[in-house]
């Protein structure tokens, strides 16, 4: 019994470490940034993430605050609540029935959200995917505004995003991002919106984007993300890490499940800009025309 209890504790600590590591990667935060934000030593944080540290509730709350998450999202196997009840029911179903259940849920959601999305198209994905290039050209073709949320935040705040985060913190940036998205939705029934890659790290803001826009994940492999960004003269991916590609892969892995919640996916990996644009136009044609009827 003692051995079983020890194994359960070790599994819990390992699960906490995995969730902290994934949450950090999803936000594109370095371990140093999270350590500073939570008041935790970088060494101790490394132990927690590797499953060798046993954080107190106070430390875990500090880490959750720095990640802008409820502490329960860093605890594996949380019991109670409607969501857990639904998950428990799904676990009881035979795997063969899950696709039908998923289709039923998705169809009901689509029916309820169709009018709320209007003719707004939002592009999500990592930096370097092509959101700005494709988004601006799509908006020109559709005859509607092209809005980059990051640029809108910079105009609102009066400073570049890195300076905003350094001076006022990530929470302030996310608050401005949410406010700008709400304003775009209120003011534009038709627009093409390019969202920052990290918008998925805030569940409420990303949920708003999914509910009120037709969201398309602009997808590319990590090496192309890196090469495209550097080809634009942006050396930030290599500036602070010798393992930049490994970091990028970790971020993409952590965010992929959220990006995949988009209404559609466009893979730009093997296409020229013109080819990707043609595919994107065909992809969103139904969204724009259906909403106009």
C-alpha cells in the first residue's frame, strides 16, 4: 500500500510538471521568464517541470498566476464539475461512437454560431506562417479591412509589443489584446483579422475569436516558420537561445491542439504565396457568401 501511495504521489508530481511545461510552451515563455514572473528560482522550476520537484500550493498558485491560469489547470485528474462529468460519460462510450458524438456537438455549435461569426475571417498560427502576407491580400480581394491585432494593440498602448510586455507585463498585453478584439468584432461585420500566435494561451480571448469569427489555422512546419521569419530580417528566434528550433517545436506542439480548434486549416508548407492565397480564397468563399445571404 505504501508503494502504491508513493507511485500515486510521483505520478501527480510528474503530471503537474508536464502541465506547467506545456502551459509555458503554449505561451512561448522561457523558463527564466516564468521564474521571474512567479518569484520562483529557475532551478526549482526546472525540477518541477521534470517531475523531480514537489511544489507547495503557494508556489503552484504563483506559477499559475504568472501563466494567467486557474490553479486547477495545473492539477492533473481534477474531479468535479460539468466538464469532468461530460468527459467521464465520453470515456464510457465505445470508440466507434465517438465520431458521431463529435459531429453532433460540432453541428449544434455551428448552427448556433453561424450568425455570430458574420463575415469575419481570422487567421491564427505561429509567427512566420504567412498570416500577414495572406491576410492583407485576402482582405484586398474581398474588399474589406485587414486588421492585425498586434498592430492595433501597439497603437492603443503607444509602444511596441516587446516594450509593452517588458514595462507592464504579459497580463496587460493580453488585456489590451482582448479589448482590441472586442472592438473589431463590434465595429466590423466583415474583416480579415490576423491574430498573434500566442492568442491561444488565453482561453477566454481565444474562445471569443472562435465564436465570433471564421477561424483558419495557417500551418507550416517549424523549419519554414524559422526560415521565413529570419528571411524577413527578424533575428529574434535566434537571439536568446542556442536551441531555438527545439523551443519552436515545443511551442508548436503545445499550441497545435488549440490551433486545430479552428474552423479550417490551410497548410502553406509546399506552396508559393499565390497558390496559398488561391486556396485560402476558396476556403473562405463559403463563409463569406453564406453569411451574406
